C-alpha cells in the first residue's frame, strides 16, 4: 500500500478480490441507473405522443428526443438513426 493510503486508511487491507468486487458493483449500479433514465425518457416521449394536441415541433418533445439520443449515443447507433428521423 502506498504511504498516502497507509496514512488515511491504516487498518484496511486491500486485496485484488475486494477491489475487483468494488469496481464491478460500481459499474453495475451505473448501468442500472442508465437503463432507468432511458426507460423514463421513453415513457415521457410516449405520453407526449399520445396527447391529442401532439405536435412534432413541440420543444418539450424535441428536448426529450435529444436527451434520449444522448443516452443512446454509445450503446445503440441504429436506434440513434431511427430516433434522428423523428
């Protein structure tokens, strides 16, 4: 352990297994959160599309599409193409 870590965390022993477990938990929680954000945006977009006064030029609708696009940009580029045509 480095001297800085020894100073701040003198009694903790870090093993490779604990570090790998921590990293895995961190990234799995981040992925779950990303999926929830995507699902929430899709739900809001669907709700707006079902309204009788729906207009494709509605700024709220366009902003939601842009937000969804930024969430999908690294995961599914085919979906981004379909989304951009809306």
